[in-house]
C-alpha cells in the first residue's frame, strides 16, 4: 500500500510557516520508508479544490529545502476559505475524490483558528465516510491566540521583530531635545500578544515605550491624555505602543472614531488606523511634535529578524504532525507545553482540534497593569524565551535568498 | 600645547552615524599622542551653545565603544539648528569662547547638507577671528543627496533595509490568489535614492516591485492607473514603490492632493502620505484589494539590518576626518571616491565644504526609465556594492545591545 502525504498552508503569512512546511517534508523523509511523496496544496484547500497542487519532493532540491526553512510568508500560497457547515457533496465529495486520486493517507494543514476549523470538518467527514485518511493541524499565527498550546509558531518572530524595532524607534525618537511623542501601532485586533511584546524593547526601567495600550482592557481617551501628560513630565521623548484593536468601554474601536470624515477631496473614503488617529488627537491637544508609525506587514513577514527558537519550534511542529499522522491520529492539532523548572523547555503534544478551532486565547488581563497602560513583569518570563536566537541566513548580493514557487 | 577634539552629530538619525562617531574616537586614540580628550557636543551645536557636552574618553569604556559602533540613531543627540548668516557675537562669540575654554583644536561635525553649512560658517569665522581651530565635516544622510562624494554613509544601510524589506513585503503580498496591490511609501522628499533601492529587492526579472515612482520625474495619476492596469494583467499581486516626494507636472506633491478634506470627526486635520492617498485612489478605481505600507523611520534607524560595508565606511569617514584635522585642514568634508576597475573600492578624500552645503545631488534622471515607472539597470552596479555585508551584533536577551548617553 503506497500512501502519500498532503500539506497545505492557510491564513495570514508568518516568518516561520515555511519552517513548518520544511519540518513536514523533513519529517516525512526521515520517518517514512513508505516511499510516498509529499504533495502541497497550492493556495490551501481552496486552490486544491480547483486542482492546484504540487509534488514537493519532485520540485524541491535539498538546497531549496534549506532556503524554504528561512523564507517568510507562505511558499505554497494561502487562502481564507471556510468549508461549509453541512455536508455538501460538491465540496466534500470533490475533496475526498481528489484525496483518493492522489492516494493521500495523511493530510496536514498549517494555520490558525480558521484553518483548524478546516481540519476539524475534514476529519469528521472522513470518519463519516469511512475514508482511510487522517487530518492533523500544525499551529501557526503571529497573534498567539490559539488555546491549549503554550504559544504558537510565528509569535516568537513577530514578538522579536516588534521588540527590536520598537527599541530602534525609541533610539530614533530620542535624538532631539524638543518634546515629541511617537505612537507605534501594532498588529492583533482581538488579542494583544504582539503589542505586549513591545515591553521587551526596554533596556532599563523607565525606558521607552513608556505607555502600552492593549485591546483586552478599555481605552479611555481622557485617561490616555493624562497618562501622556505624566510621561512627558518625566522625559521629553515618549514612545507609545498601541494595539490596532484598542477600543473604548462601549466596545467601539478607536480606529473607527474618524470613519465618517475620512474622505479625500474626490470624496473617496480613507482608511486610518488608530495610531494615525491618536497622532492627530495628540497633536491638537499637546503642543508637541507627534508622529505615528504603523509597523504593518513586516511584523509577520520579516524573515531577517525571525527568532531562531521560533524557527526551530516551527520545524519541530511540522515533524510532530507527521509523527501523529503516521500513528493514525486524526482531528488533532500539535501543541506546545512549556515544562516547569529551570530553563526553557517545550514538549510537543496534541489536542483535539475542536478545543482550538474558532476559539481565541486573549492576553491575560492579570498581566496588564491596573492603570491599563503597561504590561506586568510576569509577561517577561513568558515572552523572553520565545525571542531567543538569530537565524543565519543564506544571502545573495547582500540580501537574503528566498524561494518562490515559480 | 594640549589640544582636545570636539565632535557633534546633527540632522536626522541614521543606522551608522554612531559608527562615524566611533571612527572619530578610535582615530583620535590611534593617531594622536597629544593626550587630549574627545569631547562630544550633546544635541549638536545647539546643545553645545547652552553648555551641553560630554567627555567621551571619560564616559565610554572599550566595551561601550564596540556597542557605539552598532547602535543606530545619534548617541550624542542631534539638532536642526542653522547658524546665523551674519557675524553675531552672541552666537559665534559664545561658541568660540566655549571652544577656547575646552582647549579645542579640531572640531568635527557629522551631518548632511545643513550640517555642512555649520562647518562652512564656523571655519570661515575661525579664519576671520584668527582662531587656531579647524573644522571638518563627516558626511551622513540616508538621502544620499550630498554632491561631490560618490555616496554618503547611512545610504547603504537605508538601501539595504529597503531592498530586504520590500523583498519580504513582496513575498507577503503574493500568498493569496486574488488580485491585490501593495503600495510602499519610501523616504526621500527631494531625491529618490532610497526609493530607487527598492529595485534591488527583485530576485528575477518581472519580480516585484513591478512599479517604482521617483520624485525626480513628474507623476501622472492617469498614467499610473494605466501602468497598474498593465501590471495587474501580468500578475495578480503587484507591489508599487513610491517616494514620499512624488509630484505632478506642476510641482504639486501628490501627498497634498487630499490636504483639505483630511479632517477627523472632531475637525482635526489628519496628515496623510502619498502611499495612503494612492491606496484610496486605487481602491476606488480598481476592484482589487489594496493596502499601503509606509516604511517610516525604520529605514533610517535599523541597526539590525545595517549594511556591513556602510558601517565600515562610516567608521573610516570618522577616522579620515581626524587625520584631516591633524593635518590642519579646515572647512572640508570627507568624500568617497569610487575607484574605477574590477571590484568595488573606495578612496577617502576631502572637498571644500562650500561645494556641498545647501546643495542637493538628485538621482540621475538617466537612470530612470523613459516611461517614468522603473529604475534602469545602470543603478544596480552603483547600488549593489553599498548593501554588502551584515553586522554581527552583540545581543542581550535575544535583542541587540544598544548604548545610550543616560
């Protein structure tokens, strides 16, 4: 019996989703004497449905594999596609036909909450149809909002990017004598994990960022002005980090405060983040120089500033998924359990994907200071181990070598 | 006769302005048996005028010096201060008193066009007053817009940051199947050198960024729409790089197209860059997903992605300034001359600061394609050597160690 393995990537890009793909291929090559190949869905389950896939063992040389490990974003392409809730022959029937045609025994899906929903549905459908195929999820998201697992591949790199970049922005902000406020807007609409990482930028107590605002607790404009006034009294250059998802007590997003009036002179609506909005509020309230910086997509796709540990763990998550599949497990997601004791150590396990999909793990409110403007030290021992280690990149002409499908 | 050296930093931060400061200190320590010290102006000539300076040999250990070399922004703090055109005793008199009080024989100023104006005025004033002190400028600007010199320390690192970041953004942009446009706004209001560096991001012909718009040639909205239409016909994911300073045929900045209407619902004026503006124009014109990314201050202050060659050359520029000062030269700026021949090699020289100050070296129009939407290959052999080499950083807790004055 010859069985192949199929792997897909889904949801937003991260710095290490390809490291997990590498882990899957590497795990399959070491573990299996089954001679099957590794197929990759192109553009996730959506692309696969329309017949788009690639034979990865055929396509990738061993040199390519090393490059894959260091390449950010999603080599296989991604999708945002929700499988139907009810059995729909045109979708599920077609999918399982395609699985059979390629002789797939194991299907792995690398993604976040929504992607785990796909794993859940496919594994339940396989049981219903008595199909001999198992489905395993490999966690991935910079948001770090998957339940059960201690953390998620992608987060460590995003956290490292944010911490080091905010450290550099703080140095940049400090060069002039005149009072100035720099507002940095960070990713994570519902969960503040990425924003919290900005506190790791501090080199000493009272170092910037002096203020950090999270989406898990209400943001009050007047209180923010007071916080800022206090901070400016302490030092002339204040760096403020805010989550893109900060909201007021009524649950209204701060970035929505200006939606109505945001039109250009052709009447086009302009979209503005909360950083830009706070910039204008501060400029009008305080007589200081203000600027805002939106770190934007580089938070999730910077391979150059990736965390070495995150890359290693992402690889291991891919390998673990292969092992679970070979053991015949299905409907599971790979999890990380942090071992208690001296030194950081992680154990790889699994949980029923139903415990994860469509659920969110928010940043613990207990780790936010009572005045809602900073992160408590408890987060440091959680976050610091995740940003350790650098990646030594293969370069060409002074730039990192990255691999693409075409 | 005991003479000391004084050094200041001025203008916007770069990744390597502190490398030049390191070069000054290192150069002074190796070259001089004069036993004098190195004083640093705090916040440039403006801070120095109000009595703010520091003894650098006293303050910095040899370990600190190594950290200084890798720390971005401006260790000594900066200023934007123009010395008066006419002899003003309250300024020049005070300054030369202070020089005398500290027994300064050489004064070095690290900065761009405006800072060279300071060097020019001080050296002319010293001659007039028969003061025994020389003034040398050390070039610094990410804009690369100083005349005479082949290039300027700070540019190579900014170019490397832009090239590698745009490469990563292009990977991020390519993960979904649906047509999408990503607009990246880059620094350089008058000169497009930094924007041009985005073409180095390409890994193969027809790789993103497909379109690059420079401030040296007029930007026409309708032509841009046509360019974009063509690009989208070729591939679904198009990355466009634009200089913040693109302007139309009449000289009006594109970012000013929306000034009037940019108010939030409290009537506050919102400032918007041309990237954000083009984003809204494209969204309304094309039925595609659009986003804009402003690379912002990290272009100039990313120590982590600095060019190794840029750091070395910045150090050497500092050392060269010390040598020139010890030779009794004054009113000069250190220059780089690229040697013709196989392999990249630079010679350090000097030019009268009057040839540089208040002048701008624009990006050569001959290096922009005739259709005004790309950079010609001639730029590659100019730009590529400047982004070579990485910096091995001293780290702590997974982040680069950077040094501050306080």
